[in-house]
């Protein structure tokens, strides 16, 4: 048996492997994300939808959007990207994404409620809305055990028909003109992108073997 080099002890290898796997998992999570949605407006709710960005090459049948009821943390509807309406394409950070929109009636009106997106069961994002900026924990479905991140803005029963909550760089905003399937003008970077490992990080891994 060939011995490990002195700087690659089994414990060090385990730590490095765990770090590499974590980076790989984070990179996978950045392949899809939620970009826009609409759930409430003046009068009867119309035109409700969820829009997502999917990195080209991702198997669409593996990408699932799940709607969650914040009052008990349970999911109440879901759809895979291959059953959604295909829209435009956009390049973010040198990576090509295609845009898909799920038109679905009955998206719940908050206090709070949520939306999760996963790839083959690995949750990439779990957001919530309404509830005074609150979040909640999912109790079943793909996001079970996870706590949502509130987007911080809401639609109301007086919101103008045709509005939506849209993602821009580093924020969510209510816009007057919804655009399911169309690239968000204010979104120029992948919000879930994982930065490349820094020299300091790689050097720190090397020091573990000393």
C-alpha cells in the first residue's frame, strides 16, 4: 500500500473532500432559481404565475417548483419545468439560462406563504412572501425541514392587475408590468452563483495538512 504524502493525512483528505463536495453542491444549487411571481391583485386574482431561470443543459423534468402554505408548512401544488411555458434566454456571468413560466391559479395570498425550487430533490431556493417579512419552516415535500427566506415585498388586494414581484440584482421589487417568460431588465447576475474559491481558502486547506 502506498502511504499518503505527509501533507495528505486521512483526516486532512476528509476535510478537503467535504469542502470540495460542499462547493460542488453549492454550484449545483446555482443552476436554477425563482425570478418572478404574481399571486394577488385587486378584485379576483388573475394571471397568477411563477417564473424561473434554468441553466441550459439541466434536465427539465428534474426541476420542480413547489408551492407552500405558510400556516402549516405543507405543500399544496407543484409542477416540473418541462410542463411550463418556455420563454426567452439570457446569459448571466457567462452562463446561459432559459426562462420558464408556470401559469397556475390559486397561489395562496400569504401571511406568509412560500415557493421552493429543486433539482432532482435538491432544494436550490425556498422563498416566502407576506407575513410582515416573516419566514416559516416547511414540514413536508422537497423543502421539509428548511426555513424560507422572505422576499421582503408583497402584493395586496389593491395591487394593480398586471403587476408582479420581480427579482433584480440583490433585491425583490413590485413592478407594474409583469413579464412571465421575459428576462428581468434589472437582473444582470446569477443571485445564487457561488464565487470561485479564493487563494486564501485554498491555502487554508493546504495548512490543514501541516
